[in-house]
């Protein structure tokens, strides 16, 4: 199992805080939304948390997987 660097963890936490502020929800709510999306999609697709990313804005939700082009 790979260990996540402290820089990556800090970057992820900061991104969560900024995103949750932009969409007017608590950071824990944002994390729960991302976790539930991952859980739902992983039932139908082979994905890992490392290659799964969710961006939530006021007007849209963007879900990307490793290798996807945006």
C-alpha cells in the first residue's frame, strides 16, 4: 500500500475547504458526497480512489478518472 505524502494530504484538504466554501456546504458534506459517488460508481466500474476525482462547482459536478481527458 502506498503512503500519501504530507504535501498531497495538505493539498487535498485545502482543495476540500475551498470547494466546500464555493458551493456553500461543510467540508464533511463535500467529503460525504465524494465518498458516496465513488461508492456508487465502483459498483459498476473498476475504479480506485487514487484515480477518481470529483470537482463540485455551483453550476456543475465534474467526475474524472485517471486517463480521462477533460
